């Protein structure tokens, strides 16, 4: 087992150095820009790679960290919906001062539009707990409730009932 770990580590180091020599991994802003360009062209996996390169260089205190971190979440929405929701909620908990109601709205709506309604409920509910008076978040939750009811998504409906958004004689 140890030789394969060593081999993987060596391969990773060689690839990282090669990537850096080709201009990748050097400038986190450029990597982030390339990540969003890849997202725009429909290449979510490529985007995820660019954002990962940027985050490998950036620290959470760097001004461009948040843009790259949100890029990872947007790429995951296109690849692995549950991972996207969990990544966003973890980020919101780690960096609450950098996540606003608009971020919750954006991620929640993207999840809802992707039919990941249970995940959308989790994100929007967390947002409403932090920003209870935000009209756009309330509207997004209403749209997600309607989508869950229309689709008959029992997991989302159970989550909504448990959180008090549906049921109880409404």
C-alpha cells in the first residue's frame, strides 16, 4: 500500500509542477476566471479543476477566495447536487460574514431548478434562518415549495413539513 501512496504522491507532484510550468496553478485569479469560462461553456469538470487550482493557492482571507469557492459550488451543482448543497452550507458556516442572502438565493434556486428540491430546501431554510426578512429568499422558498408539491417529491415535502413550511392545515 505504501508504494502506491508514494507513487501517487510523486505523480501528483510531477503533474503539479508540469501544470505550473504550463501556466496553470500560478495565478489564482486567472484560474478562477478560466473556471468561470469553463462553466460558461458547459465544462463543469474543467471548471472544478480550475477552481481547485485557485483554492490551492488562495487562503480564506484572500479577497479572491470567495469567488473561487463559490465557483466550486456552482460547478458541483452541475456535477453532484448533494455535494454542492453540503459544500455551500459548510462554506456559509465557516465564513458567515462572506455569505449573504443573495448567495443563499442563488444556490438555492440553482438547486431547485436542477430538481434537487430537498437540497434546495436545506439551503434556503438556512438562508431564511440568517436573513428572515429577505423577500427574495422567501420567494425562492415559495417557488421551491410549489415545485415540490407539483412534482410530488416526498423527500422535499417531508423536509418542508418538518421545517414548518407546509402542512398544519395550510
